[in-house]
C-alpha cells in the first residue's frame, strides 16, 4: 500500500512538472516592448527618464510623481492626480509596432471610491493616442469607476468586469488581437472576458482601427482621487508554429528559404548540415508576424545528395527542410548531348569546307580522329590531350 502511494506521488509529481514546463513554454511566447516598476526614479519626480510623457498635468505637475508611500513592488509607484473634472493627469509611453497581437499588464490602486460622480472613471489604463484639441483616444481601455466598478471599453455604457475596493492593488492584463479587433482581459489573473469586440473613444472601429495605437497611457481622469500605478509591462503575444520551405528543393547553385511561425522580430540562423551559412539579407530577421525570406548559396555543390537546412530563431525555435544537390545537367544527359553536338559540329564544318571547295559533302580521316578524341576525353577525364581537326 505504501509503495503504491509512493508511486502515485512520483507520477503526480511528474505530471505537475510536465504541466509546469508546458505553461512555462507557453509563457515565453511574448516579446516585451517595455516594462517599468518605477523603482529607478527619484521620489517626487516624473519618470521622464524612462520615456514617459506627461500629456496633461492634472492638479499640477508636482502631483504626477514617483512615491514611496505606496507600492506594489518593492518600494515605489507612480502617482497621478487630476483636477476635478477640469483637467486629467495623463502619463503616456509611446511604442511603435505593427505587431498583430499586443498586450499590457499594470497594477492599479485607487485611494478612494464613492467620491463625486459614480459613473465616471477615476483611473484609466490602456492603448491610446493623443488626438487634436487635447483629446485622448483609447482602444478598449480598462476603467476604474468612482462607484467601485471595473469596466472596459472605449465608449460609454462599458461592460462591468467586477467590483473593486479602495486602497487595494488590482492586476489588470489585456491582450488585443488587432486584425480581428477583439481582446481578452484578466483581473488578478482571472479571466473576465474573451474575444470581446474592441471599441474606441475615437469613434467607429472600422474608421479608427486599433493599428492606429501609438502609446500606452495611464491616467487619473475625474473626481480628483489619487491613483497609483506599478509594474507596467507592454508586450507582443505570438504563437509558435515554425515551418520552413525551400524553393526549389533541388538544384546546384542556390535556393530561397521561406520561414513562418517563428518568434517575431527575431534573428534567424540558417545551418547546412550543421554548418552556419551566410544569407541574403544579412542579418536575417523575422517580421512582426514571425515570417522571413532569404536566399542561400548551396555549400556542397560538388557532392550530390540530401542536405538538412535548419532555421533557428533567437529563442531556439527551429524548423528543418531537405535540399537535394543534383548536377544541373546529369552525365547521362551531358554525354549524349556532347556527342551529338560534336558530331553535328564536325558535319557542319565538313559541309562548309567541302561545299566551299567542290560543292560536295563528305567525311575525311581527320574529322573521324577528332570525334574519337573528343569521345575519349568525355569518357576518360584524365585524358587531357588536345583534339585537333
Ligand atoms: Ca514599484
């Protein structure tokens, strides 16, 4: 009995380890554009050094600062404070990408709820752009309303995700699929919605697609409530499905290598039977979709056979394809062609010569010797004597 329990525990441990490994592999399928825990800035300053911009100063720039009185990790966070309904406090960090799937994480803490009008947001985090006349367009922004609700959306009548309380950190995560204009959202790592339609405060989503996103922004909008942000991460999400195609798959000189399903914006290394080989272009990088195209020259032109080409990206994702080296013109084609061509050349020259001299067509001993000489050279490469007409 004890032995069976012991074996069961070992089996359970193996299963859990495998599951952990799978989750770990899955978690690596993202590229971080930037992350910030606000620890490297001086207290009382705005994090300009980290690339953050202060779009609007709310109650005053002296309130839009790093603080060490409240933090999610380990000692500092960013405080924002607006000025009633007159002026919001906005911190924004630009990032330029055409990546199809982008996401963000941020921890949010609101000092008070139930202050002022309840149906408007005191905290707002999301992908956005600065529009003319001091407006900010947000795509699927996550909103903390003054009535204690966490909502989402770029327009009014937002769907409610859950309630929240004051003076508590909430971890918000959102991943947006821009080609389909959908997103999924989590609060404290619990899913609150999948494949929801992206809406935007810019207006109709078709006229204002999420590919217009230029920044990630944090703000304190209404009711003048201190809001704290910490541990920001903005990233790209991708799925690995590496494939390699060669065009052509056989030949002698060169081939085009077409890869897909690799890590986006990642450096690709091509090997030929294990030997790293030059590529055109160089360096070779995948695009935002994880695709690439390159031209390579065949390394072993002298030895016919099958060779393994392997492409590996910066995180170790790899795919292989086989290239077969064959002479462009096999000997069984070259030799008869050579004989026929030589014979035809002799005949032609003979005709020209005899035609010029007497108008008669025929052979002589000299041309026959030349033909035999050329045939001997073709069949016996070491035979290097010149063949004379
Ligand atoms: Ca921190």
